[in-house]
């Protein structure tokens, strides 16, 4: 791990709203472990288990064994080869499942809508089937803020205010698939008693973001590092809240202990709410506009105003700790520091 990631693990370990003792001797199965949130979650669990003497065990079904070995070679995690959507052939028991595996690229959603939908739905179905045969204390499903559709500007969006989506728009394959995954979770909870919880996270970034990541925050990071002007392909009017990686990790850990099965929770930092244009200007580089004739060809969603109400999540004791400027600074540190 890099120094900035170790600091994040230490900060997570010191949060008063996470009762680490609840995890003593537990086994946690995590999909998507090599992804941004997944890798930070694995690091936090492995680090704090060792520091606190909790003997927590990690099972990581992954597609890329080499990538997982490079990331988690310092841990005692059990890394096994797995293709998402196939039967999970693990006979060991686990107290918790955290399902994070999913495509995350807007361009991918537009260009490969079949893959987007099938990967999401078959992936979570395989995990839920395993949970029926191997009962767990909690099944955490990571969903997305996109299920809220296109709220009106100035409106705080609550968990019961889901959006509607045109299925003829291939970009909508992602939110439609995520809604279907949420419905499957609730169905398995109602029919088979799987204690599934859905976390609807906003766009998340921090240490661990790859330099060539295609999302807008990574573009801004590259421009800051390379001292280049920021070029916006849209008008930059979309407004949303963001979330730091360590805050996403702490939300998952709190939910594993305190969230109510069969419920959904929005996870975001309300203090980061701004437009893409405002975020670009905050970076301090020159901002220019080269607006595409059709932004949907770039995989961008339409302009939206995603002002999220996180009081339900805060009711579990959780609170985000890292503001937007610090998110960028720590993400950039993660690029520059050696392991």
C-alpha cells in the first residue's frame, strides 16, 4: 500500500461509529476486490484486523488473479479465480458478502449494453444463490445514485424517489440493470430470507484511481498533474455530490453491522455538492469548452441535478469525513507515491 492508503486505513480504524469488535473471527467474501472501492475495502479490513488482532478472514473471488496478488500479496486473503455470473463453488462459510463487482464506465454502458445488463444481473444472482445455501449475517449490494433518474433542480432526493428510464436508450442499461439487481436482492430477502442491503453510492474517487481512468474526476486529476487546461465536452451544468473512497469503505462497514435487511441507503457527502463546471474551476487550471454535438456518443448521461439526502445512512451513525478538495489532493498523492 501507499502511504496515503495506510493513512486512510488508520483513519477508518479510528472511527467511533465502527465497532470493529463485531467483526472478530468473521469471514468476509468480497467481489470486485480489485476495483477502486473493493481494493480500499480489502486494505482497510486486512490492515485493521492485523492491528487490532481480530483474525478477520477475507475470501476474494476475482477474474484477474495476478492483479489481486499484486494488490493483496501482503494480506492473508484467500484469492480464488472466478468469472462473475457463474456458480460460486466455495464450500467455506462466510458471515458477510459484499458484492461490488460491476462495470463502471459510461462509455462501456453505451457501447456494450448487453454486457452491462447481463453481467450485473447474472453476477448478483449467483451470489444470492450462494447466500441461500450458505446463510450470512448481511449481504451488501453496491448500487448507484443513477437509479434516482433525473430529479428536479433544488430537490433533495430520498430513497423512495426512484426515476424512470427509457429502455430504448442503451446508456440506460446501467441504471435499469442496477434497479433489477436491487429488486433481486429484495426478492431473495422476501422469499429466502437473505439479509440483503442495498447501498446507492454517488461517484466515488480517491487513492487507487488509475491514471488513465476515463471518468471526469480522473480527467481533472490528469490536467492538474500535467498543468494542462481542462477541456469540457459538455456545458458542465450537471450537479451532484461525490464520495471519498475511505468514506465509501466506512459506509460499507457500518452497513454490515447496523443496516436493516431489505432496505436501501444513499451514500454521498452532501458538502461536496457542485456542478462539473464548478469542480473544474476549483482545480485552478484553465477551463475551456469544446462541446460535442451529441454528448450521448461519449457515454455521458443527460444533465442532472443529483442532490442526495443521506439522513437515512447518517441514522446508522455514519458520516463522511473528506471534502472535495482533499479528495483530489489525496487521489493525486496516490498517483505519485511509491508502494
